[in-house]
């Protein structure tokens, strides 16, 4: 499922992991596994549950709502002193995340992201598409 691009890079004082994924639903579980491994390595297992839930929503949304034929998505995890910044990049410039009224057909994902994150948003990215990101911190922590 993953592409050839896996990297660990420095981003300021944080450590960053980047991974490309195909736009297949199996990529959601594989991305969760990659995040769990990063959180163990970084000593941030206390935020594993909310971080994994948020990542699942962001990757699922990218695959479901921002699919562009022939283009992969990319996840990046950036460790900070008190948490992690998760980002999911896709190639769809037109569809930005919008909260919907929860119902039988969904609409709970971004409400969950908002509830579990210190903050979240959507940014333009270098090249084509957008980056949807969220910051998860340890209880009482702040992202600087």
C-alpha cells in the first residue's frame, strides 16, 4: 500500500515522519500503524488513542472526499515538545473540509477531530492540493 517515500526528517526541534499512501481504504490502517510506531519511538504513547482516531478521520476523508485518480495521499507526523502535529495532504484543491450535521450518513468525523485536537485546519501546500492538519497534545500540554 505504501509508496517508496518514507522519511524521517528534522523540522525545527521536532522530528518528522512522512509517508505516501495509495488512495485505498487499507491505507487507513497502515497509516495508523505508522503513527503508533512513531508515538512509541517518541515516548508519546499517552496520546495514542486520540491521535490515531484523528488520523483515521483525516485519512478516510482524504480517500473518500478528495480522491484524485492517479494521485496518492501523504501523511506527516511532526513531534513537538508536548505532542504531535498530524497532516494529510491530498491533490484535490477544490474540496476543503466542512463540518456537516451528524446523521445516519456520517458527518461526525470533523466534530471528532475538533473535540480531540488542540486545534486543526486546512492549508495550501506546495504543489497541487491541500494539507489538512491537527495538533494533538498530552493532557495539559500546549503546542508552541
